[in-house]
């Protein structure tokens, strides 16, 4: 009887713990606007700190085929993220070479955008300006690409 009670308690604790973990994950609906063509793919990169922002270490990296997804210059993409603070960078690889191309002074030469639609005035983008809180089971955000 004691063994069955202990097993029941352990099962209940594990069930409650796993529900808590599931509840701390957000389904983030990201709408990317101002996409000019279906040539190439959309690259979405999610960062969780200023130290990793726009570097090689990402929380999530997703390549999205635009063919058949684009509607009125926009694409809607679902992202699954644990609750936290993130900055999202999106670029349209419109020449399909698999990377974000840069021009003069290292400025991107392909359409790109950041969460909070942060557009730096001088110098590189800042994590703090692009950071957004993901803290709801379902959230929605929009990023507009700039050329």
C-alpha cells in the first residue's frame, strides 16, 4: 500500500512538472512584411543575449521557403520558444546564396529586419533595442523588412 501511494505521488509530481514546462513555451506567430519577391529564402534567427546577438550562437535558426507562402508581400511563420527575452533578426536572401550579403561599411545589401522594427541610426543594431519579451502561450509579432 505504501509503495502504491509513493508511486501515485511521484506520478502526480511528474505530471504537474511536465504541464508547467509545457505552459512555459510560447507559440510565436511572426509576420514578416515588405517581401518583394519569392526568389531565395527567408532566414529567421533568434538570439537571447547581447553577447550572442547577430553572431553564430542562436537559440533558433529557421530557413523558410517563400514559394507558395507569400501573400500580399508578407509571410507568416510559426516559432516555438521557451518564455524569455529574445531579439529576432530576419533577412531575405534574395540572391539565394545562403548568406546575408553586405555592402559598403558592412551594411546589409539584402532586405532585413529586427524585432521591434529596430533600425539603428549609427553603428550596429543593439540587442536591447530589438529585445522582446516572450511570456504568453500564444504571441504575435511583426517585422518589416527594409532594403
